[in-house]
């Protein structure tokens, strides 16, 4: 629906800030050259997604929900969600041991064809699809996972309990277009903007043990950064935000 997509883009980009009034049905109908029926349908869709709030006697407005999370603190998603009062969830989509491609091998500093373990998990907050994890582990680390139900654990905490302590984590955040898998599992339009958190984790000896890409619904999560000396923040623009580990 073009009207919903256009309004969603304005909200995600910040053109319509949290708490701002959404254009009235009459204004939107005029803008789009349509009747109020399609406009009401678009607003109902955005309301169902948690992007806008409506009430009797006042115009629709962009939802305002905010939480904070220091980016330099490694907090597993499951523990962070529970501490925030949300119910975390996971649905494993793929879990396999395979031979590393040339690109994957280069990332880990191993030989092409060496085994690695790949995991794709959909992460939920209060039952709502919020983030899609694409995780790749070096073989001796990833093999630990096969004895466990990945829908019920924090991988980070499991690996820590098995002696794989993180010696450092590098993060890179950017905006990308949702691919077909993102569209199917996160419930967003293919090609729509989503946030990507690329993570490279090292063990205590500096060896790379995990490379991952976390794809967030950009209508749910927003990252903002304070000036030097201030705490960096992750600000959730819908219902939730997450910590920075699996």
C-alpha cells in the first residue's frame, strides 16, 4: 500500500518524529488524490505495526517509546529483554555445519572449505518479529551449539559457560534494503529500509570466533549516539530495542 509505505518511510527517516502529529485523513486524501477509505486502511496498518497511536478526539501521532542501552556493554538479547520487562523469543530458521566459502574463510583467517557453523534465528519481543540474526561461528566454537535447543537459550551465555570468553567485539551499523528472507520473516516489504548491525567477536587470544549480521525492523529500532563522554544510546522507535549480543 503506497500511502502506508510513504508514511512509514517518513517515520523511519525522522521526518515525522516521535510524538509528532500525523497528517489528517483529509490532508492525506488530498495529497494522494484518493478517498478517505484507503487513507484509513493505511493508518490502521501503521497502528497495527505500533508506529502510530490514535485516540478519540485527537489526531493520530507517531508512537513514542524510549529505552536506553550502552553500546559498550555486551548484554545478551535474552537477558536484556527480560530486564526490560519484555518476553524474548527465538525461532531458528537454519542451523548447519558447512564448508566455508572463500569470503567466509577470509573473514575468519581460515582456509576455504574449512568447516564453520551457520545459524539463522528470528528474534521476537513479546511475540513480535523484531530482528533476524545471521550468525557464523568458527568450527570448534559452533559445534558446542548442536547439543542445545537454540530457541531456548542465549548463545552468548552458552558459549561463555563453555569457556569461549569474548576478548573484544567490533560493531558496524548501517542501513540496508530488506532482502527476500528479511521480508518473509520480519514482515516488511522487500527493498524497504532496515538496520544492520555487523558484529565481529574475538576470543581472549584475539582469534575471530563469530561473524554476524543482525537485521532489525527499522520501524522498531533506532540507534543514536551521544557526544564523546556521554553514554551512547539505542533508542527504540516502536515497542522495543535490544542489546548487542545474541
